[in-house]
C-alpha cells in the first residue's frame, strides 16, 4: 500500500508516493521543514536538505563511536 504526499516548491506542486508505514514519519518531518499549506522557495528546500544531511552525519558519527566501543 502507498500514500501520496504533496508539497509546493517554487510554485509547482510535487506529489510523491511512499509506503503507508513510512508516510506518517515523513509527513511529520516534512511539516517541520516546510510550509505544508503554501509555497516553499528553493532556499527552504536547500536548507532542509542541508539540515537532514547534518542529522545523517551526526547519526553516522554516533554509530561509528558505538561500534568502536563494542569492538573494544
């Protein structure tokens, strides 16, 4: 099963189909990064992309630290 989520960026609507189990998580995250009821400019998209990559970087760093502790 899939669910469709939509977002306006640069005055264009983009719809994506995602797994139904993933949809609530993604919708919550998108609502933190974007104006879900209106238009988002490209700067907002870039800021969200950078923010998510920083979160990924920090998660990977923590995972590496935990793996080093486990190996010792």
